[in-house]
């Protein structure tokens, strides 16, 4: 097996001794042409593409852009496609053509995407299939020109938009130099953590679970590992069967994902253990595994997988060696379970405006503390009035907010409340713009209170200041019975009464409206407050709840097919037409991916995961399917 430290050293020196622009990153990244860039399953067998093959495609696509669209010079061209080998080829082809790639976030609502395209003056989008956005389409497969002597002239800028909920249209720009600075942080990572460079059977394979247009996916999943010639493994779809089968079949070694993924995995594991009546044995096993890993950090990971093989064989198998969670808060229990199983899970930090700035890289003891680690070498953390400020050579220094350019030459205020321990590790405590001044004059952090609530039948909930009252807003399905809603209310009251009197919420509200944006991975209180102000979220008190008598006409044949798929995915004998997939039937997010994939295939439609409304009951899904079928017929 090759000497990984030597590879990293040579490639980092190659970047350090260059202009550190995108052209230099490309030259080093694609220098070993026989290395495998990507793997995927076409339904029959595993297919691969080498760095050399990809490089050839990149240069031909760049040449095609120059010859077929000669007016495009130093222009922004959007990439509108999901994560794939074609996405990577398109990214580099745009840069090599002398233009600048804009990473279109396909999870954004159409109106927001169009506004961002207009703000950035994007005239063309490169797509695998035609999408309906306000820009001319260049189909990937139509870029067919070839040249044996094409000399690329690289641009040195890219742009992306924020992935979480914001109340503003924000575009973030990164130069190749800023991306290079983030790549060079890898030397520090390897110095502090030997696990990250581990290979399985001589290969390091990174699962492309996160979208490449997301800063976490682009930087941590792709750039950090492809720069050193490692392999990306692409998913055919996001069904639970596909994800787990891909990890085991391709022998994936590295998985980076948002907390929702890890929290779901932990919940599914515990549910399976409970169904088998092996909770006591499982907990004993976890405790033993944690002790082994503390005594023998490296050997303990392998032994843990063997000891817990009843779980790990059905989960990720033996190959997974390094995992990161990032994007929002992850439960301490989740960190404990995943780590105990022999899958080392580390907590990271970053955001679209600053890139990836730190990861906890310490021992098992440190990982379980839920810290975000220490800042990378290119980064400096400062705490002012308990808020984290970030500066450094690897953060973005140019943005466009609501059409106006903003230049950041100093530090970026994250608005995250943090603390630092004696070992200089940082911990996220909440958001400064969410703080509430309690009746006793003390600052109250709603995030910390929310951790004490776990409302099983609620879609989601948020604690925030409404009219100077600390309030709990609970989003519920309109198909929940009045008794079920009362159960949620009583559960909330009981949990609230267990809190210290200074931390208790004063008002409890319900709503049938969505309190979280489709683009967000968690509820933004600022977003919710704006929706309340605009009367787009209506609050209801418990004594105003009425039994839902709404008469809904649904195609009975479609409804039957949908209910059958509910039963197939969840292995149930019966479901009701108003059963909520998550809260009545205990389905997981991974199960839901499987359900949507099955329905898309059965009805030959495309239901995406960023719908304007929740599609969690057989009736909801049947109505949406019927709408899509009728829409297709109208063309």
C-alpha cells in the first residue's frame, strides 16, 4: 500500500509552492491518472472512472463550452444537477473554460433559485436533464466537441448560496486561494488524528451522501479527499436499502453526514434491539466496547465491530473507519452509540460563509464531549460577548446579500454562542439572535431548553420569544385526532413542569402550517418569526383545537397502492389512510426515502424531498401523486 503521509506531503508541497489557484489544485488533483476518482452501481455492476478519464472529459467539455458558446467569458455558469461524476466534470470544465461555476442548491424553492440566478447574472445552466429555471439550458451530453491540443485558461472563482434558512438572498464567493487554504488544513488533521487516513483493503472510499453544492459536501467530502487522489462513491438514490447496500458493497471507509442521518441511524438501531428484546445485552455490549476502545484505541474499534456484529453486519459492515457529523447539533447519545459500535464519529463545524473551520480530532473521551474541536491552522477563533467570530485565509471574503456586494476583510460574526475549555476545545451552546431575557433578567438559550423536549407525535417544534413570552410552537399534522393532539399537549406540559422554573415556557401553541423552510435542516426562529409576522403561520391554543372534519376526495385506486407501499416498507399488516408515517407508524427518515423511491418507480413520477407541504400520510401522498399524474397528462 502507498505511503499516505508521503502522498499528503508531496501534494501539499505542490500546492504550497504554486499560486494556490484552482488551476494548481486541478493540476495536482489529476496528476495520477490511473487512480480511481469515482465508483457507482448502474444496477448491474460497479462502474468506475479514473482521474485520467475524468481529466480528458473535463478538457473536452471545457473546449466545447469555448467553441459552442464563445460569448461566455469570465461569466458565471450554473451547475444544476445532483451529486455525480458528471457534476465534478462540469465543475472543473467551467473553470477550465475561463468561466466561473455557481453551485445551484436544488433544495431551494424555485423562486429563490431564480432570484439568485438573476442576482449573479447567470445566463446558462448546465444540466443532465432539462429543469424549469430562468436561464438557458446547456445539456451535459450536448457538450460533445473534442480537441487533442486544447490549452485551458482557468478562472479562479466560484460561488454558492447558503444551504440553511435565511431571510436574505445570499451568495458566497470563494477564490481558488481560499479553497487551497482549506485543503492545506489536511496536514494538521493528519498530524492530530491517525484514523482519518486509514484505508480498508488498500483503498479509501468516501461516500458522497451530502450534496456537492453544500459547503460540507463540496469541501469536506470532495475537496479534502479527491485532492489526494482518493475515491468518491456515488449513490443511485437515497433509499435506506441503497445507502446501506452501497456502503457494504463498495466497502466505503468514510461517511460524512448531517446529524439527522446519524440520529436516525441510532434510533433505528435502538428500535431493532428493542423489538428483539435484547436491550440489556445491547447496553452491556456498548459499555464493554467503549472500555475496550479507551484501553486499545485502534484495536478496540475492530473488536467492537466483531462484538456487536449482529448490529454492524446489517448496518455498515466492517469497512467504515472514519465519520464526521456537521451542520447542526448532534445528540450525545447518538455519538455514544455510533462510536461504541466501532464507527468513530467526530463532530465538526463550519458554515457556507466560512467553509469547514474545525473538527474534534481527539480520543474517544474527547469525541463524546460533543465539542467542535480546535480551529484549523488557517483559522482563528475569537469569543466576544460569548459569540464566536471567525477569521483566516480560508474563509470567504466576498458575498452578495440582497443584490449588494459585501466584503469581509476582518472577522465573520457567526452568531453562535460558544464556550472554550481548558484544552482550547470549543463547544456550541446556541444562537445569539435566539437569546431570550427571562423574568429574572438572565439570558435564556432556547436551544438548551429544546433538548429537554421530545414530542413524539409532533412534526417539529420550536421554543422562541413571542410577545415577550417564552413560547413553545408545535407543528402538527392536520390529520391528527383531537385526542392525539391532547396527548402531545400533556406530554409538553409534563416535560415543561420538570424544568427549573426560570426555564419553563409560558405559552404553548399548535399550528398546522410549516414552521421550517424546505431548504433548512432545522427550524430557524428568525424564519418562524417572519412567517408569524406575515400571517403565514397561524397559532392555535389547545382549547381552540377542533376535530378535523375536512372531506377530501382521493382516487381510491391510488390510495390503495400507496397504503400497500406503506405496509411493504414498514412491514406492517395494516395502516390507516390518515396514519402519519413518522409519528403514528414510527417510520424513520431512511424508511421514508425507501417509500418515496418505491412510489416514484410504481407511478413513474418524481416526488422530491423538498415539497411545499408535508407528504407523510397515505392521503397526502395519494393527492400529490394524482396531481403529478394529471400534470403529466396535460402536456
